[in-house]
């Protein structure tokens, strides 16, 4: 569960504007599927495009890990790019530029 001492904010910008999500849950499913926790509507986003998973540290802090695709190991079609580099999964706690579709 995210640390009560640190706010985690996910900001999604697309052609419809900017949406902010305060992250408080340990897992978020991101994709085009109507059952996604964070739904993105784009032809370049897979139904189950990415998953955010909270990772706690011993000191009570933590960060989210983004995984390409779902927790069953099924990757998305277009992948996940962070700061211009394609990843299967990455842990982050600072500001990043994340692309879930073609940039």
C-alpha cells in the first residue's frame, strides 16, 4: 500500500487534455478494457496495456513499478516507453515521461 508520507500522482495527457490520478491502491490495471482501473481510449493502447504495482521499502517509503502488459506476463502490443527508452518493467519514484502508445 502506498506510503502515507508520500503522495503519488499519475498525470495522463492526451488530445482530450490532462487527467490526474492520486494513486492509493497497491495495483492498477491500465488499458483500453472497460474494466481497467485507469482507462485509456486510443487505438495504440492495448486492452491490458500496463500494470502499476506498489513496492514498499523497509523504511516505509516505496515506489510504483510499471509492468508492460498484465501480471500474467502478457505484454502489450506497442510496449511502454519511459523517457524515450522501451521497457518491459521499471520502478520509478521521480518524475518521468511515460508513453503507453506510439509517441
